[in-house]
């Protein structure tokens, strides 16, 4: 038991000081429990060491002669702890116990056997595709006691593991232990089989993917995304998904396009109604550049200045009301929507104007001229943007300056009457020409009567 205690303490010391060996990067630690068999026979005939030459055979001779040469005990006789070093290498510590009752073909009294070994192994599993078959080669060294005499060994190892699950394997190994002690040493083979269990992998988020391979180690995820989540299940992992909570498509970086207008919902101001990119995904049924929601006339194109509705043309003259100076009266485009004064109208106005009568030598309009003036007012109202000039004329009797003043005053009297009866002052102007523009001779009464007149002329805008 003393040697067994020494063996266990040695193994624990190797573990505690960080001696490493394992099976892979995800589960870096491995423990193996098993049985071992010691064979001192097929080591090569020599007289080195404690055993006589006659107890040894040629190297590997009767290597599998279990009945005659293998020494075993019917209990767990091997404990191994190992840790992964990287790139297929593991480093570990192994403790074994046994009883020696066969040395070559000779029987001996039970000799106690204890060994503590360190091992470096290289696994070929990854080179073979990472399957269930896991062969390895290794080297190591250790110390062995047979009875109370100990000796150091240099070890060569060949092993196989057969992985039953991700972390559980059947293990088999054969080691040749060459003794350094020419007097007390015993070179021998030690075979073992056991069950190995690897552990120690860290999975912080509990998603079944070890942190070493988990690109999102603190957030539960999926194997197909290297441990990262796809919360909305749209096939785009959250870290690449612009809308991780709502299922979408790769075309829109994981965001949906609910209305199918080619604009992702986050950029779509109208995500449930198909629209156009120019209006941030909102519709414009009449194509006037104003979204239907802001368009007072969504089915009829109109300018933004009129809230998407077409400008009215109340009089139907093709000049919209806002540009029509006469929105209630049909006119022409050339005259800004107002009717144009025809030559006939001009002649009529002038004919009416010539019949306006004044008190002799005064600018006072006689009462009988009121009807004529009202007719003039009616005509001018039919042309609401037309401008007119009222011109006064006299005959040559009297002083010229007096005649000039009289003509101006009479023209002013007519203009004032028109203004008082609804004609805008901005549309009217007056002038007096005195006796300067006679129509007829001033030598006859009839001629002078023709020269005393008021004329109304149209002034072009």
C-alpha cells in the first residue's frame, strides 16, 4: 500500500502542477481508468538488469502470449490524467499498479509493481478526418518500482482510442519501457485497456458549442452560425442582421419588405403600402410627386402648392384661377385670362363717350348723360383688367389755356363718375388736349360741336 500511496500522490502532484494532456481543444482534460498488463519477456535477449538472460526472448517474440507472459490484477490498475496542448499533442501523467508472478516462462512469488509515468502523445485523429478512430504515437519517461527497488525508464508508446460519443472512448495502449539501470532495472512492455472520458470544455452560454469554437460565447446560438444566434430564424445571424427581431431576407440585410415594393421596412415610410423609392416607399397614385397621404387629390395630379390638387379654372378659359386676372370671366391666355377689348367695343365706347353732355363752359355732366355713362360702366365691367384713357377736347373758341383746363376737368369728371360706379381707379387715366386735336372745322357751329367731345381709348397693358 505504501507504493500505491506514493503512486497516487505522484499523479496528483503532476495534475496540480499543470502537467497537460487531453484529447482536443474543446474538452482539454481527459481521465482514463483501466487495467494494465506487464510483460518482461519479448524485450530482447541480454544479461542487463535484474532478470537473467534465460527469462527473455527476442524483441517482440511471443508478443501476444497472454497466458504465459502477461501479468495482470483483476481490478482497476491504471489511472491517467491528460491535457491537450494543441496541434494534436497531449501531455499527461499515468499511475499503474500490478503484481508480477510471471518472468519469462518462470513463475515467481507475487512481486509488487508500481509505476508513475509522464507521456507526450500525438494523435492522428484530425489527419484522418476527425472520426471515431484515434491512433496515436508517443514518448515518455517515468519511474517504476518492483518490490522496493525502483528504476527510471524511457518509454515508447503506441495507442488507439475508439470514440463512442463526443467525450467517451475505449482506449488501448502498448508501451515499451526501457530501463536505465543496468543492475536493478527491468525493461518490459506494459499493455493497457480502459475507458477515457474527456471534459473541461467551457460553454458559457450553454448552447452546446464550446467557447473555443463559439464566435458568440456569451449568447446562445446555433452550430451553423458558429454559436451565434439567429433570433428571428430568417437564416441571417443576428450580428449580420439589421433587423434581428423580425424575419427578413438577405437582400435587405435581414429586414423585411412587408409591402414588396423593394424598400426595406426600416427605410419605408409606408411599410404596409407599396410605394416608390423617391418618396421613401410611399405611394403616389397620380404621379404628381406628392405622397397619397399628403395629397388632397390623390387620384388627380396637382402641384404641391395646392396640396396635390389641380389649380381650378372657374371660367374654363384655360387660364388657372391663380394666374387668371379675370377668374370669373372667360378670357384669353394672351390677356391673362381676361376678355380682350375688340375693335367694335372700342368704337362703341368712343361713340358713347362723344355723346356725354356738359353744362356750357363747365365740367359738370348733364343729367341726361347718366344713361350713357352707365352703359360705359357696364362695358368696362365686362373687361375687368382693361385700362382706359378718358380724353377731353374743346373747340377753339375762347382762350387756349382756358380750353386746356376745361378739357382736363371734363375728362376728370367722367373718370370720377366711372370710379364712383365701380370701375377701379388703377384702370383709368385722364388727359386734356384742349383745342389741339379738332375732328372738324372750328368755323362752323356743327364743326365746333363735333370738336367739343370726350373720347375713351383702350390702353394696352
